């Protein structure tokens, strides 16, 4: 879920954030040196702690992601050894935390607009529709963590009121929240004429 705020990371252009993610990915997978990987991990953790703690909280609550990373590290440990397992852990942990930092500080509309702009060269050579790519990737990036966060919020509300969690009492508020988010996305799409006027941005 995007954090509302006006911090330094919030004000960065979305393209700059995505470029930083690409550069970090290349740097993480270009080396197996533990001191370098540990330094990059410390830098990303410092960014999250200093500039957007909610991103760190979201990352820590993404237990399915962390569990998957732990499984990969455990498999690497038994298949290759402890050093390779630590390399995998640092790479995946650092990259996923930085991705959480970006998604927590970028709105849905900016994601869709930026990805559509980046995909426009593919549209010019007839390979794809840039607006469709922007919509598809933007919706996936935003909706998965948003639904997870909404589930946690509804579960926490049940626990705080001493209510037993049941399918019917969970699904209704989650559905309402998802519909409201879909309405927000539809407004962002209408505001940018992404679908209504295909040639407006050409």
C-alpha cells in the first residue's frame, strides 16, 4: 500500500526509482563478495529506517515473501554451502526490501504512467500496446501487496475486538476496500485518458 507523505523518496521521479532498482539488481547479482553484499544491504536498510519506516514494516509483514526467501536460502545451504546461502539471503532480502521501499512511496497512477512511457518504444515498432502494459504491470504491482495489507488490517481489527475470524466477516470489508481501490485506479486511468483516447499521448 502506498504511503502518503512528502519525504525525499516520495518526491523522486518514478523513473529514477525504477532505474535505481535495476542498478541495484545488477550490482547484487554481479558479485558474490559478502562484504559488498552486506554493505548494499546495510545501505538499503538504512534508507528504509531513515526515510520510510512503513516500507520496512510492510516488508517484515510480507511473511509469504520472507518464507520463500528462507526456503531458497535453506535449499542453497544444503546444495552448495553456507556462504552461497548467505549470498542468496542478502541478494533477495536487499532487493525485496528496496522494492517495498519503492512501492510504499509511489502512487498507483505514477506507476501506470511511468511503465506506459517506458513501454512506448515497443508500441512504436508494433510489438505491444504501451497503455495495456502499463495497466497490467501497474495493477499487479499495486494490488497484490494492497490485498495482503487489507487482509492483515481486517484480521487485526477482529483480534482487537475479540471477534473470531470467519470467512464472511473477512471477505465483506476486504471486498469493499478492494472496490474502493479499483475506483481510485479507474479515476487515475480516466484522468490520464489512458484507455479512452489511444492517440492522445502519441
